[in-house]
């Protein structure tokens, strides 16, 4: 087992995780000598292009040398770039005509024309499409890495089961992690109550505030209804809930059981409703919450209609998928459920959205 563990660490050492900005799997230096040599050449390609450009500029008339560039395009190779003459649509200079030394035109844009000559072809033959070769080589190495990982499949499965068993038998690591997170991110202890309401002071979205320079906390106050009696949970709890709610809030009928938010794009509406759901969930799993204070009533479900996942296989419009999601949420909800709906009816006009909101309000309240 120890030997396999060291082999696993060696495999993980092949991948350059910190270099993920290239949007592909990158192999660390020192794994493959051939790959390292190609990367070293590719990293120095900018200097090579500058030297080649200077060398060509010395062989052409001075009035054209200042605007001459040598560039590299993947799949196309090395090219000479010259400004285009707007009157003729040709480059200002197309190579020496003596001894058939003219340049071969490859393509053009509105402002420049791109050519190949014998020097560009020599670079193509010497270096080729180096970036593509590097990517192919890394894919080959990663494929071999994947095959080696599969050799440890049983060991990884056993290790995962052992870790799961340790978490079940000894919750101290989990509790320690929750306590450490509460201290690091200024979380507060929530109060769980049987009263059917949510009262949050200074609530924050724990993940969103880590990505922005400043975050404005927001309050939330919601009082749940008594239910319709159609759901089993409503029938079994309606009496107790009414009594407890009356004891806690004599003016319950004046308190909101639904919040509807409007505003411009990127004003924080989606973040706000998500933070409410996150705070309620964190409180129920025994975690401190990102708020100055929070009193959370017992909640049996958190139902969301946030993102529309369109697919050609279902042969349904985005609006039809939205309708099905909201219908399912309404059918599953009880008087103790938190329902989060974001951008429902997107794509309809303002009158249509108002009508949708009007039809949902009596059901959700």
C-alpha cells in the first residue's frame, strides 16, 4: 500500500495544475525530454521572429522595412506581413521580382497581406506547427497517465470507503473544518426555531463575497403560511404551526410570506435569493452562517427554479421547461418549504411576466 501511495504521488506530479490558464492539461517540465525541448524552442519563438524580421528587412527597400513583420499562425505556419495598398489591393511590397524571387500570397485582411517565401518555408520544415505538436505530445502523455491511474482504481476505491467510514465513526474532522471556516469567514451561530419564519440580519453570500472587493450585506424576513391542507405535511402541522406562529408574531398576517424582486441586470438579485437558500441550508446542517444573526424556522425542503437547461433531445422550449420546473416545485412544496424562483418567464414581454407572477402568488403564499 505504501509503494502504491508513492507511485500515485509520482503520477500526480506529472500534471502542472498551476498552469491551468492555458485551458488545457499541461505537463510539468522534467517529465519528457523531447517535450521540454519543443517547449523551450516555442518559448523562444518571439525572439526568432524578431531576428527573422530584421534579416528580411535588410534585403528590401528601406521604405517598406519599418512595417514588415514575421508572424506565426498555428496550422498555417510562418508568414511575412506587409501593409496592403488600398488602391491595388496588393501588398506594398511583394518580394524581389528578379530570378523569380517574388513572395507567394497566402491571404489578406483589410490592412495587411501575408506571404511566404523560401525562408518561411524553411522555418515551416524546421519547426513545423510546433504548438500543435506540443499539444499532441501532452495528450499522449496524459493518456498514458490515465492508464496508470486505472491501475490504482481498486486502491482509490478502498481509500475512499475508508475515509467515508472514518467520517461516519468520528465526526471530529468535519466539526473542526466547520469551526475553522466559521472563524475564517466571520460566520455566526444561527438559531433554529419551530416557528415558521426566516429572519436574517446582515446576510451575505459566502462564495460571492470572496470574489468581489466589497459586499453589501442584506436583511431578510419571511413568515411562512399555514399551508393549504392538501399536502400531508400541511395536514399534520397546520394546528401546531398556527399556534406557534400566533405566539411569535401576533401580526403574522401583515408579514410577507413571499418576496418579489425587480431591478436592472447585475444588481445582485440572483445573488440575494441564493444567499437566503444557502443560509437556510447551512443552518440545518449544523453550520454557522454568513450573517450578523439568523433565526431560521424548520424547513423541510429547499426548491429552486434558477437555471434552464435546454436540450434538443427533449423537444421542448425553454419556457416549457421553466413551467415544468415551477409546477414540480409547487406540487412538492409545503408550508415549511423555501421556494426560490429566478428569471422565470425569461423571454416573455412585461405583460406576460406580470401575468405569470400574478398566477403564482396565490399558490406560493
